[in-house]
């Protein structure tokens, strides 16, 4: 469906859970989430119904996210059912990779076509620090399991955090030399728990170009990243700049949270409930949510924090 500003909205980001097996410092609090009642969350049938309604309105791409989607017990069934919805051409999933050693192959068999994997550091101690509990080894085994399962065009996303991983830009980008993956640097967003890193942590992606002058620009793939290439690399290096160059003009997304709220914009608190609604009710809410998409989000900076009103694990990124 076309929104008020002429943008074709065809990409649904469906968060299947707020829970996670990690606690990344910029994403969620150490104590985890304040557990919502089971009845407040979307059921599997409600998620599939929402995708069916979205597909009937022209949505073609679904990304399953979270929290960590792979901690959700029925994730394979959700993937299978979403992939089978007529009109849905692509089912992607964003994960921290730690559970991929067991799940990469079943996910592919369930119809997931693409994986985005979050990895902010290649240093074991720093990995455990930033995730407050994870082990780098598990994430790396997950990446290898995804490649072995035959996933193509895997994207590794690293949140660029000044004073934490800006000294690893080269090492992270060089993953594209040994693995057939794209490595994308994402500017840290002032949302939820990212405040503890302070103003210095919010560095622009330009820093990647300064550190890697050998990067050459390459053709845009239609996504939100500007793409570059290292000589001899198997994949590209991407820069995603939500702060220094927002991409609202080309926004094609609608977000659906695990507790059933449609979010027209990541950085706005405006939400449209679909929990408990039948197909007609969902359709009405989805139409309203699309028409409520703003031309762009309010200013974002260390001083102007996101107006989202949620932590990232409660939205899905
Ligand atoms: N658990 C999965 C994962 O980590 O890939 C999916 C959910 S996670 C909320 C989705 C993405 O949001 C991750 O790539 C994460 O790095 C990113 N994210 C979370 N908080 C962020 C922030 N403050 N700024 C930029 N990206 C953030
Ligand atoms: Fe979990 Fe992903 Fe948030 Fe990290 S970024 S705490 S892995 S939901």
C-alpha cells in the first residue's frame, strides 16, 4: 500500500518475542524484561493472521526479529507458516546467532531465505562484556552453521560504538575476506538503554571510510546500507547511518511488536493495537498505521533521544 508521502510500504518487521538469551548493553536492561502476561502477547495464529492481512495489502517481505527470535519455542512453525502465505516472497530473520548451530538447517528448511546476524566485536572478553553473558565462540559457530546450511548473502551487523569497537573496524570489515558475508556498520541509536555509553559513543559511519581508504563504492542493493568493497573480498562492507543520514524518504517498513502493536515509525511512540482483533480489525488498523507514517522521525542525537518509548528488544530493531 502507498502511504501519504508516496512510499510503497511492503516490508513487515514482525517481533516474535521480547525475550533474549543475551543482554546487549545498548539494547536491554541487565535484569531482562518485566515479564508481560502470556495473554498480552500475540499468539502464533495472530502473527500469521497479521501476515496474511499484510500480504493482501501488498506486503511482500517479512523479517522475524525480537528479542531473540530463536528463543521462541515455536519459531520454526512461525517461519513455515509465514513463508507459505501467498504473496510473501521473502522471509528473513535477524538473530544473535548463538542458537544457529542447532537451528540454521531447520530454519532454511522452514523457508527462511536470508539471515542477518548481530556481532559487534571479535574479542572474546569484549563480546561477553557487551552482551553481559554471551560467548563469542557460540556466535562464530552460529555464523559457520548458517554458511554450512547454505544461506546466501548473510549480513553481519555491527553497531559502531566509539570507545568500544571503533578500534576493530578493520578486523570486522576483514571478515568479508574470509567469509561470503556482508559486514554492515550501524550507527548507535539513542534509544532505550544506549545512554550508558555517553555522547562519545555515537560516532558517524564516516569513521569506517577514514579507517579503510581502500574501500571502493559499489552498486546499491536496494537496502538501507551504502555499499563498499575491500579488494579481493567475498562480500561487501555496508554503512547504515540512521543518525548522520536518515533514510526516512525511502522507508518501506511497518513494525509489529510481540505484544501486538503496529509501529508506523521506529522513533515515534504512536502505536496501533491488533491484539485480539479479527482479520477485518487488523486490516483497518494496518491501513491506519500506514497512513500515520510520518514523513520523517524527529531529530535524533545524543541530546535528542528517540521518542519510541520502548527498548529495542521490545521493537525488533
Ligand atoms: N536479537 C536479535 C539480534 O540481536 O540480532 C534481533 C533483535 S535486535 C533488537 C535487532 C538489532 O537491533 C540488532 O542488530 C541490534 O544490534 C540492534 N540494536 C539494538 N539496540 C540498538 C541501538 N541502540 N542502536 C543501534 N542498533 C541497535
Ligand atoms: Fe538480545 Fe539482540 Fe538485544 Fe542483543 S541486540 S540483547 S541479542 S535482542
